[in-house]
C-alpha cells in the first residue's frame, strides 16, 4: 500500500514537471525578440551663430523620431538619438563626429550648414555611416559618390526668384551685395547664381562687399559703404543674425530701401531680431506655409505643441530628413548598408513634396518666395 502510493506520487510529479517544461518551451517560442535599438547621431549648431537654424532643424528631427517610436510595433527597433553641438566651428564639429562614431551610430542627421558639411564629410567617408544633411545647399558636394545625402536642392532656386522679383516686380536695375564669408561654401555659389541670372537681363551689381563675422564686425560701417553709390536695392547673402543687423543699419540711413536676402536668412529669428527694419524684405523659404493638407497641419500642430515655437524651413527640412532616413532603416534588407537602402528605394514622400535621390544622393526641392509684412513671412506672389 505504501509502495503503491509512492509510485503514484512519482508518476504525478513526473507529469507535473513535463507539463511545466512544455509550458515553458511554448512560452519561449512565443516570446517576442527584445527590441533592437538603432543609434542615430544628430549634428547641428546649438550654441553658435547659426543656432536658430540648428535648433529648429534638430527639433524637426527629434519630432520625427519620437513619432516613429510611438507608432512602432512592440517588438520593432526603437531609435535613440545622440545629440552633438557643432557650434558652427570646424574643429568642434570634427570632434563631435568622432564622439558620434564612438557611440556606434548607424547614421548622422545634419549638419544644417554647408561649411560644417564640407568640413566633416572626409571624416564620414572613411566609414559606412551616412550623413543625411539638413539645409546644406552648397553645390560643392553635388555629383559625388560618397556617404552624403540631402533632401534639399543645391541649385539655389531662390537666387533666380529673388533676381526676377527685384527686376520685374520692383523695377530694380542696379543693386549692391553684402556677402558673409564664414559659410562661403553656400554664400559664394549663391552669389554666382544670383549674379548670372540678374545680369543676363541687363541689370547690374554695382558693388560687392564681403565680410567674415566676428565679435568686432561693424555693421554700421558696412551699411554706410553699401550705400555710398546710391544703389536701388541691397541684397544680403548671410544668415538671419547678420541680415537683421545689416537691415537695421541700412534702414537707419535709407528707411525705404528695398532689401532682399538669401533663403538662409528667412527664419523667425530674422523677424525677432530685425523688427521693423526687415519689413518689405524679400527672401524665400523651402516650404509652403499656407499648406492646408492634413499631414502638414498635423506636423505644425505637433511641432508647436512639443517645442512651444513656430515652424520654419529648418524644422521642415529636419523633419523630412529624419523621416527619409527612418524609412530607409525600416526597409533595409539583410546585409544592405544604409546608403544602399537609400539608393535602392530612391523616392520618398516628404511633408509637402516627393523627395527623389539621384545616384549621388542629391535631390531637388522648391523655393517659395516670401516678403515680410507686419512681422510675418507672406507669399510674395
């Protein structure tokens, strides 16, 4: 009797252990794989003279990643951003890139300026890491088989539009130019494109003043020099800070002077710093601000709620660049590099237009002509 009870107990124990093992095995088969983390770098100017552009671009990138992470499946890869400040300084930027490479990022979003992109690209090209540029408009990086991609045009469409506006809408036949050279990789090609189109119809650039911004820059002196020969208008090829300072000094001397500025200046910081001095200034932005499409309205609402700031071109460009990169990462095939995925997919849907890369990773994009009226950018047409 005792022996029989013992055997029954052994059989019951074996059955219980077998059942537990089966349950454990089934659970192991059905348990999702731990989510992989994708590390992406962000390189922008967050503290230097182009920080208004850099911070807005960074915010657009961050919003795209936050939305992607929020909508991803439970077992999908999550994206972790690693932020670095290039401070619009070549040495700082190179050190920042090395920090991101040490973090083993699969790609880097940014920078937002041509000068920094030109400086760090040789360093990037020694790796398999893609550099997805923001508002990098220089043509000096076009047509290359390298690790650099961008979602914006390097053909400076705003240069032609501003030249046409000055001549055809305002009747301006003689202008002076003030060009800032710290970002000459963008400003000098922009001047060339503007000058070629403006002069092709018989108009002329009477004087070309150049300067490199520093703590001792005398904006009042530059303005006086630019007005010595009584130009019909002055074109400012520089960032928002310099454009605001120059416009203030120019308008002190000639309050009704027509002003124009390259697209790099057309951000909200220009309105804030320039005030009444920039009223009537014509420039261009890379997005359609009055777009009523659901996607754009949702982006505007989400951005302004998240960052307590209005959108601008840099924010839109950053958002587009991040979403293009995220799609390539999601759809990358086994053993395929990020660069190969971008070139295979080739065409992506941006916030307001299709983004298509050529074999060199370059794309085209529109420019929308703007005039500042009552402290706002409004359509010039």
